[in-house]
């Protein structure tokens, strides 16, 4: 599927199953073992609570969802957090992720968010840095046989 004519629209709770499946398939592109993906399944799942807590946007082309971003924001902190950003493996590196982050930034501005925190998959860190995110440190993210595993934390400023 070419990503040349995708559109960005709000995500709906009725999309949850498709989005959960998309998240697993996208996460798998980093080469993680299947038992790790199984352990992460609850974190990759979109639920009704996701849609209550987050502004969710999907990229869609021809009725098929090709990507998703979910932005949670604190009501008074001025900070937001990308909880999910997943792009279908068939259209990665075709602008879908960049367009979803742009939609996320627009929603953040509208909500009064001044910066966005991102706990990134290590493989996605360069993508976020190309969009202007700055590395701030790491957080523990242990998994079965990798108790020392960490995730990079980035900060993306929301321009006026």
C-alpha cells in the first residue's frame, strides 16, 4: 500500500481491535522475540480507557488504517506524552509517522501542551530526533531475560 494519499482522522473506540493488531505488527518489526511481544501485549492494546485518556489519530488510506498516534496530556502541567505511535510495516518510511506526529503536535497546541514526553523504543529514537525531539535520559524497562533493558526518554517541544 502506498502512503501517498493517506488522510489523518480521529481514532474511535471502534478502531481498537485494528489498532491493537497494528501495534503488535509494528513492534515486531524491531525483531523482538515472540515471547517479549506476548509480554508486552497489554501495553500494546487499545482500550476504551485509551480513548478517554488520549487524543487518538489514525492515518487511513482506502478505508485501511496504516498508522496511529495517541497523545495523553496532563490537565494543568503543560506536558503531554505520546503513549502510542505505530505505523503499519507495509508503509513505514513513507511519511505516515511524520504526519501522525504533526497531527499530535497540532492537538497538543490546541490543548495548551507545551512539550511532549516520549518513552521511545530504542530503534525509534532516531526518528523522533529527526523531528526535533531531544534525548533526556533513560528509564528502566526490564523484560524476562533482559532485566537491565532501558528505554530512551525524549522531549519534543510544541512550537507556537
